[in-house]
C-alpha cells in the first residue's frame, strides 16, 4: 500500500501543481475562454495517456531513451516559449482575446497536455504490475496496493482543486504568473539535465563516447548526473509554490479592505474571508501530507530489513548431512541457517513450523523471482525482502511465485536432516 502511495505522489506531484496553476493563470488572463482552452487540453492529455498506457500494456511496448529525449525536448521547448509569451502578453488579467492571448493560451494548454502525457501513463499501468501471488484481482494483496494507488490519486486531485481555488482567489493578479513561471523554470532546469541523458547513453551518431566521463562531457554531464540524483530537490522547489499561494491568500483574508455600507455586507465579506482562509488551510494541509508521504512514508517503506543471524546446526561429514534440532525450530518463527561450501559460497536456507500442523516450511533463502534477497519475519509473517510480498507459510516448501526454492529434508531422530549435496546444489542461487 505505502509503496504505491508515495510512488504515485512522487510521479505526479509536479504535474498536478503546475497544471493547476496554469489553469488559474489562463482563467484569470482570458476568463471562460482560457478555462475552456486549458480544460480541453487537460482532457486530451488524459485521453492520450490512457491510450499510450493501453498500447504499452497490450503490446508490451518498451519506450526507448529516444522517446524520452523527445518528450523532454518538447516539454522544455514549450516551457521556454510559455515563459517568453507570459512576459509579452500575460502581465495583465482580463485582456481582450487577441492574437497574443490566443497564442499564450495555446502554448500553455499544450504544455499542460504534454506534462500530463509525460507523467500519467506509467502511473496508469501500476495496477497491472501489482504482485498478487497468483490470487487474482480480488485478493488482499491486490486490494491493499490498489488502496494506496487510489488514495494517492484522490489526494492529488484534492491538492489540484485547492491550488486552483487559492490561486484564482488572489486579489492581485501579478504574483500568480510569477509563481507559475518560477515553477516552470524549476522544471525546465530539471528537463534540461534529463534532456542530455539519452545523448550520453546513445551518442554514437555524433562520434561522442557512449559512457559518461567528466573529461568528455564537462558541466553538461555533471548537471545531468545532478538532476538524476537530486530529483526530489525539484519536487520541493515546486512544493513551495502552493505554500506561497496559501500564505498570500491567508494574508489577504485576514483583513477587509473593501468598503461596506451596512452590517449585512460586512458579514458577507467576513464569510468570504473565512472561505479563503479555509481553502488556504486545506491547501497547506495537503502539501504537508504530501511531504510526509514523500519523506517519512517513503523512508519507512524503502528501509531495508535486516536478515536475522544464522543459527547453529550440526554437520555429519561422514553421512554427508546437516542436522537441525526439531525442538529449536518448533516455535512457529523463522529460523535461518547458512552453510559455507568449498567454493566459499554461503548457502542460506530457512525453516518455519507451519501453523496447526506438524509439518515444516523449508526452502532456500532465495526464490526464482527475486533472487537471493532473502526473507524476514515481521509481526508473525514471512516477507520477501525485495518485493515485500507476504508469504503464505503453508505454501513454503512448494515451488512457484515468490515462494522459497524448495529444499528436500527428512525428519529423523528428532532432527531435520538435510543432505550436503542438496545444499551444494543451491550454490548457483547465491553466487
């Protein structure tokens, strides 16, 4: 659940803020026509994203780095064009719908559609990549992950709505295009760094080295690496925009500047100011919640679980077996063991007593899907360290899915008996 909560929030946060601010700017600039232009563009971006996601899902289409390069170039070009046009034609609101306004609305609408098309298709495909352990779309595995995915989308929709409401409510129009321009400029700087990534990887046609080196690429390569490693920095820069908008609206709603003739008009103005302050408070709350998701929730979800230390066992080299006391592994908890082969490869295996049964779940501490990442115990559940899928303890010992690779054993004289030959055969899983 938490994985897709922070992933969706991270993928769409910049797009949501910038498109909401763009909708507010075009609404203030050209009124109903500006809203109509931009609304159609956003709808087109969503439909195009759905179409691309459907094509990728049905054809297993893999987007190449050249495609990403084209998207970055298109977004970067539209961003720079909008910034220039905003300086020329976007400094005053409610201007007549002349050629400059049409051009500004067109470029702004295209930019919003491109931002949506850039970020949304991958998010739409997340529900089709949920690991359900073969239990289908109505299993708890799937529904929990779907809850995180839907929760993030609902939160971002509320954030977009409150950002728009607060932006269009600002009394002065001047700060609004400045706030939007700051966000677009920040995103343009990020796109500029990512724009060169496909060139660094695939620049043979320019006779440049394929691999990145400081000597060959200088500051361009350094900036490319900076944007790749510090993408969250640009998210925080954009997150400051709705915060600034909310603060300006709170300041605006703290005093009544308009003249009034009677107490009824005064009450109406006070009610309006309260609505402004509530909208601003809601916006700040949404931004704070997104910040918590992108920091604490993400850190907790991506924290690497530590594997428990291997436990003791007895080796009988003459019989070629390893002996593990049944008494030591009958408490229902996960027990891990490790054997070092002659090739200095540590082969790990796990044992857990199955609930309500005398049988044991036994397997290598690795699976065919996630490799040798291993398993750990959390709140009585056995969990894959790599994909965070909860194992059904009763199926441990059976092949398939993310289950541990089965390891043969026998119960003899109060011991679980493992053949050394079977452990040595598991070397290939731990190289």
